[in-house]
């Protein structure tokens, strides 16, 4: 048994302990918890390593190190240990993202070696709701995207990602990984859209991460020609209805603090702020 403060790469046999840590904050940890519940802790299946921090032999904090570096329930001492391990391993991730306070502390330690970042989004409000809005009717034309509509939804997904992140998801591998992810969401019934009379996407969103405790909406996008016309709030209400009925009892998302129209839309459909995330983009 580990009887001191130490960090190590978790193994499949650590799954129950890891899930217990993730369950301490099912909303903030939804992204990682969803991956772990499906893939376990085997790095090949998980798409990265899970680092654990132990105090008196008990797993108290973790850090997912894959395409993203994500601190989980990370105490200040755990953050320092994760930063040491990340510096030794070298940067392999495209972002550092997670609850704002530990993520900021982690980035302060990593920036001298890993910086400069392409962009730092220091405060991204984390929003939740567990009920439908009283004042916004769901858009009846928002529905699940069918598998045969993948080619139709893909340009909207690429446009959303490029606007949000600042780089195209088609760079690097030609978009193979991104297209596979979109296809996975469509195939699992977690991609939603409203199409106009010509079959073009007016509004779209996905339920990106899902556990039995919470799910996270992502990729919310309104076609530029339909912005400011009252499309977003009814669209979000429709996706929220699907999420609460079919996926999880609590629905969350996080948003850039400078995105005033989006924050207004989410408030209109009943989302409330419960914390903040931070993202460091490379």
C-alpha cells in the first residue's frame, strides 16, 4: 500500500478508486468520467494516461493526460506533482482544460516550459440546469441528426469548431479524428439540428459527454444568417428536453465569458452558473 504522498500512472485495477474521485463532482468531471466509464483506465483504450495523486495511501486527485491535460479534484500539492510529471513527459496535448483554479495553478507551473500558449481563456462559466424553462418553448423542428445526414452536418461542425477554437479541425490529419467523433455523436443519437427548407443547417448542438449523473452540451452553433432572429433559445430548449428525457438528470455546459449572446441565451433557458473552467489552447 502507498503510505505517503506520491503520484503514479493509474492502472485498470484502480478503476473503482478513480470513479469515486470522479463522482465527487459529476458535473465538472463529466467529460473525463464518461471516457473512463466506457474505456476504463487502460491508456490505449482511454486515449491517454490517468495520473493519480495519493495522500496517506488514498487516491485524492487525478489528472487525465491525453489530447487534453485535465486536472481532476486537484489539490495544490497534487497540481505540483502533475506539473512535474507533465514537464518531464513534454507537451503532447492540444489544450490544458479544467476547473479554473487548479488549471490556472497548473499552467503557472507549466508555462515557463510549455509557453507561450496560442490563447488562454482564463474564465469560462460552468452552467447547469435540471429542468425545462418555463418561458421558452422547445423548437419543434430541432431533431436528432440521422446517419445519412453526416455530410450535411459536417460543414456546420467544422464552422463551429473553427469559430470557437480558432483553428480548423481539418488541420493535421485532414480531419479524420474530428469526422470520426462527429460520426460517433450522430450514430449514438447525441447530435441535434434544425434544417431549413433547403436542407441547410440553421442550428445545431451535441451532447458531447454523458454519464448517468450528468451530461454536457457542446458545439452550439447558429448559422450566421440566422443569428439574432430568436433561433438559439428555442433550439437549446429542444436539445435540453432530449438531454433530460433520455440522457441524464443534470445538464451542463461551459461558455466563454466574453460570449455575451450565448450567455444570454443560456440564461434565458434556465442555466445557472455553478463554477468556472479555464482553457489553455496551443
